[in-house]
C-alpha cells in the first residue's frame, strides 16, 4: 500500500530506534502486526533485547546532558518543525492508524491532528515555563521557584491511541528539556515506527543529538526494564488498572514518579430538563465511536425516569442505522475491535450481565460473513442494568452501553460516582442549578466533568486525566507540563546580615 511506503514502512522487519540510528537483528524475537480489519499481516517488529535496551538508555542519558542545555524556545522551534512534518504526513499516518488499530479514517485523521495541536501548544509553552516569586520574611532576601528538566522520561502507550498519547508526553517533555523513551503497544508497533521515521529529517536538520527521541519495542518484559530502572525518573503509562497498579508498585518501590492514565467507566446523566437529541448524539459517539475502545468511551447512561423510555427507544432506532465495516470505507461509523480477545471479552460481559439480571435491548453479536471476513466486528450493544452489577462496575473495552434509571439528581450523582474509576463524566441539562451542582465539589468525582458535552473527545488545551483508580495523572494542556520537570525553590540573600527564618537566634 502506498501510504505504508510513504511512511517508510516498506520492510517487514523494524528494530529499536534511538534518534536516527536503528538497532535489532534477525535473531531477535519478532512481533507481528496484523490489521483488525481483515487479519492480514502488515509487518513485523523486532523485540528489544536487554543489551539493546542498555544501549538506548545510555544513549538517552548522554543526549540529556546536551538537550537540557538547549534554550527552551530553541527546543520549541524543533517541536514546531515536527508539527509541520506531521502536517505533511497527516493523511498517510491517519490511514496507518486506521489500518493497524481499526478506528475509522476520520478518527485516524483526528488523532494525527491531535498530535499537530499538541506540537503547537508545546511551542508556545516553550516560552512559558514559569515559576513564581515570593516575599521573604527576612530582610534583603529574595525567594522564587523555578523548574528544571527532569531527565529520561519513559512513555508506555496503549493501542487505542497509538500515536496521540505519545505526542502528548513527548512534545511537552521535549520542550521541558527531557529525553523520551517510548514503548508503544505491541498491538500497534508500526504506527510508532512511522512516527520515528517522520521526525528523522527534523532531528537531522537541527543536529539534535542521537537519543532525544527513542523507541523500544516489546511486551510486558520490555516495559518492566523501564519501570524498574532507577535511571528513569518518570514513567508515564496508559493502560488498564491492573497494569497501572503494577507500574505504580514497581516505580514507587524505587521512589520514582508515575503519570498514570488508566481505566474509565464513564457516565452521562441525561436530565428530564435536557436537550434530549443533543444528548443522544453525544451518547452514540461516546458509546459506539472507536468501537467503544476509548478510555473516555461512554459506558453508562443514567437517565431520568420521566424520559427513560423515550431515550431507550430513540437509541435503539439510532443504533439500527449505525454502519459497521471496513473503517477505511466511506460512510462507516464503527470499525472492528482490536482483536479476537476483545470480541470474546464483550461476549463474556454480555453473558455476565444477563446472569445478574440485565437485559440486552439491541446488538451485542459478533458479525460474520460478507464484509466482515477475518476481522473482529461486533454490533454496538444497548442494555438495561443496575449500577451495582459487578459487570457494570468493571470496564469492558467494547461498545456496550448500560442504561440506568434515576429519579433525583442526588441519586444520579450517587450512581455516577459509585464506581472505582474516575476519568470522564457529563451531564445534559438546561437547568443551571443541576449543571453547577454536577461540576461542584458535591458532583462528579472525575478528572473531567462536562456539561452538555459527551464524555469522549477532549481538547488538548485542558489537562487530561482522572481520579481514583484511573490513576490521578494529568497530561496534555493546562499546567500538565510541570510533571515532566523538577521544582526548585531558591532563596538569595543580597544583604550583609544572616537572619534566620522564624526569627530564630543562633549567635556564635
């Protein structure tokens, strides 16, 4: 396919990449990348060995010594050029995202646009790495704090956003003066290879030292090399809650830092004072978009009793019209799940729901036959359920939507917050008091809380992340850059005396 060649994916075997040099050999274990569209092999990637990893980390350490001395606005200029290169390759990279991950082409393009947007954000940020000044209690003293580069930053990304989450971390970390070691998902390694290929000309043209942007490949064992490595002060990991707990345990044991973006069990509350049609559009995109494989996908729909039947019937009507198939095709709204295991997990969840007393209202079946051969296609599912069901409390990474009734706003908020995850949330209401209650301290307990906007599709300008077992991390916009730096408080005595704080006298 031409878009693969345009991205430098012309050979079947790709290896570990540090800067503009590649490592890996024919003796390495191989990861085979297949498209979830029809199961065909796209390419193979060599798994990073322990010796290769050691070379990557030592190269990154040396690069950090040079990179941190480059003025931040100059680092920002390089990130600006990376954004321009991504613009040139937007269509081809968007196609590869679709081909390797399975999201529809419009979403693939949107993911690359998100990368471009974070580059633009990082460029401006490179001139705004602000600290603060404080008034000292001691005469002739000045106090301020400032931020310094942290060091090598490990980024572990997930298959569902195979390139955007890397860019959130990498571009901010780069302007902060850090170097990046990226382990992409073993389910989508070729999009990572393509990103490394795209940025090479910018790195060469600007004499960026080898080792600023690094990539390693492999599964859990390779990830554990980074999480247990005391030379890496920060590990940013996106994935499941069990994975995040393991990362936090290992990194915490060495007193390192983590930035965790874990599971979401996101809910929309639809009030009887809502614009129902607007709420339905947001619900369908949130629940069925990306085949339910976003961490911000809408899993639970908490609907006021007065309009429950209306919402239910309208949703069934809309779901019947959803087009499912090859995500590269025109007019398709839902592509395949990433693999057979994901499809099996969806079937298992539906079985558990029925066992607990829930009802499937529409969809849920695995699709086979013409147009679905070799892929992992399912029909998005609508169910009725109770919030306390064990399966509702869990996150199933598939397009299952649980409909739950409520009578009062307090009851709805109780249902909403009554899960261990705390990523994204929304309420649809035209009542100001309901809206303000939902985003107040007695409302949503999530890191993201929206009014008359769905749970899915965050902008890069705001900090992205969640509370509770979602991990507590923040990426992307606002002041999320601070996690990639170390904070230092400075006090300067420009007088001729040495007064002590708190008025302590210690005369010698």
